[in-house]
C-alpha cells in the first residue's frame, strides 16, 4: 500500500497580513495597550504561532512598522 510521505518540517501558518492591514488602516501610531489588544485579537483568531513567540511578535511589529501610513 503506497502512502504519501510527509515532510519532517512543520508547515508555518500564514502571517496575518490581511488582518494587520485592516488594523493599520487610518492608524499611524499606537500605544502598548493597543499592541497588547492586537496580539490578543490575533491569538483569538488562531494566529497563536505569531503571537506567542518573540520571533512571531517581532515579525508582526516589523510588518506594522513597514506598512503603517506615513
């Protein structure tokens, strides 16, 4: 019986770019409480991979900084 082999490397969930773009709309600055609320919202939406590690939070922060309205 033939089976498909699975790769040993786990698949990384997609980055929540669409959600982050929506959050950024009309926003040029944010404070720590807004940041924490954003992380909690993303976690509740299933993006825990990105919100529960330093690397993931850094990636989110870098995305926000690179894409915020100037």
